[in-house]
C-alpha cells in the first residue's frame, strides 16, 4: 500500500486543535499526550504502517499511534434506511521537537 493511500486526510476539530497545541510538559499525568494530531486513515492500515507514512510525508518523529475503528451510523432518507461509511481514525503523538503545520 502506498503511503499516500494510507493517510486519507487530517481531521481538524476543536479537540484535535487543542491536542496539537498542548505542550508535552503540560500533560504531566500521562506521558506523551502533547503534540497529538488526528488523521483519517485506510481501514487496513496498521499502526506501524501509519507511523512510517506520517514520518515520510511530514518528515517528523512519531512517538505513539492510537487507532480507533469508527462504525457507520444508520441514517434515514425518506422511507429508506441507509448507513454511512465506516472509517478508521488515528491519533499520532509527535516528538516534542516535531510539529505539523496543517493550516
């Protein structure tokens, strides 16, 4: 799988922006929680593949990768019931010296 197919897009939310701007020193109760960025990734991508793709694309050093599979939600359109697509989310924690400019 190509590294540009592993990472689909960055997820920019209020919580994600707060996690990316929080310093490593401000998170004393849990180590390596500052400098975290959220991405939508390919559903078959493993943590090691995601780590390698982020390091090559953005030229940063990755400390940890946390992943979550998001199930699709049921939606109703008129008289039919459908389902939105399922997707995979990855939260990537970078080294204290690394930074990604998303904006």
